[in-house]
C-alpha cells in the first residue's frame, strides 16, 4: 500500500439505498472527502495477539461457508495456527518482491505468518503517516489499556471526541492473549522484524511488547554468524 491508497481505503464506506424497481435495500460504495475527517482514534494491539486473531477471523469466514474440511484441517488451537502460518509462508511473493530489500527479506523469512506481520506494521506506519498528512489530532491507546485502566481510558477517549458520557460502560472481558502460541525463538524473530520495518513512531508504540533482551539476543546471534 501507499499513503494515498491507504487513505482512500479509510475514506471508503457503504451507503444503503432503496432501489426504484423493487424497493429493496441495496448498497453502493462511497468515498468521503478527506476534509470531513477532523480527528483520528488509533488503537494498537499486541502484534502477536493480533496475528492469532487474524487466524480466528479466517476460521469465522470458513465457518460461515460451512467448510467443515478446512475447519478440521486448521483446528482452533496452536497447531491449527502454525499450520495456517506454514501455508501462508509457503508463498515467496512478499519476500522476493522488489520493495523488500535483502536484509528485510532475511528477517521476514524467519517470522511465522510473515505476511500478516508485514501487513500489521505497514498498517500502523501508514496510519501515523496519514494523521500527519491530514494535520489532524489523534488519540492513541493500546488494547490492554481496557484491562489496565478501563475507566480512565474511556474518559480520555470521550473527552478527545468532545462527547458527554452517558450511562455505565459494559465491562471489558480480556481473555484474548496468545503469547503461549509462540516459541521464544519466534518472538525474537518477530521483534527483530518489527523493529527493522517500523517507523520510529510506530516502534515507539510497539517496543514494550518485546523485551529488550529478546532483540539483543537475536542481534548477538547474527554477529556470531557473520564472524563465523
């Protein structure tokens, strides 16, 4: 994606209308003018949890299609997730694309579900860039803020949107952590790639998901390998 195509995707929506012939509801794509956008809310989730959530979204798609064979082949657990990642990683299109340099390609090749992590980092890079280009204020918070400081972040969000708080917010149920899905080595490889591909601002919001010793460990291995 480019900053332009990303912005166009953000401005795209669907409009419902009644057809003249049957009176049935139909939908058509519409694109709003970027000057209508006055503020942005940017939510960031742990990239490793987000990638597993993408796997769950894929399972929902196949569940809706009643594709029992696919659902059995990719069960809703760590084994199913890794099998799904392996299928995605079989494609070399991203690693061998002209916009991925050799060093980045090496980092990508070690990451499970590398296209998903590439898409994740690129999305946040472009989201931060778009806010700057549009010259609008943004409110950035993390998914885990709902667990750690629910009332505080809710008040901050409502204040940013210049709204009045009405009623009591329903409780947030946080049971979607998937750290155990990844090996220590996987986490090290993901950390190195994310730091390498992320912009300075994106990395500033993501680095707390990766212990500094994980990154240093992988860098040390690379140095040893080169010296060998």
